[in-house]
C-alpha cells in the first residue's frame, strides 16, 4: 500500500516526494474534494496525508472518511507554520481518536 499527500504548499509536497510519497498541491476547496475522491478510488493507496489547512476546508468530508474505517485512511498533518510546541503529541492524539486506544 502506498501513501499519497494532498498539500497546500510545495515545500511539504517536495519533502514527501524525497522520501517516495507522491502527491499534489491544491489550493481550492472544490479541487480538494475532487482529489480526495479520485485518490480514494485507487486500490494502491492505503493512506492519504492532507495538510491541516486543506482539511479545515472540508471538515465534514474528513470526519466522514475517518469514521468510515475504510481504506484509504486519512491523516491530517500539521502545516509548516504550526509551532511544534503547540501540539507535540499530534500523531499520538490522532491514533487515540482513530482507534480509541490510549498509547
């Protein structure tokens, strides 16, 4: 299974491409919805990473996908502008919310 990133900035996209994660840079709400729906149809994608700014554009769709428990899983990632001190346990918090287990 592959990981795919939907980002609002080129820096995140380039950084993830360096580690082998393909993706697309998008700035409009309609395009975000189209890209999520397009990627969901791909059988080789297991995880969709989406930057926080884009996830905030389509919160209902993101919540629906997280609660569906179907592949691909969707993971909201912090923007490059987020202070790491604000949310040092972001991934732990996400896993806890997703599966209901405190780690």
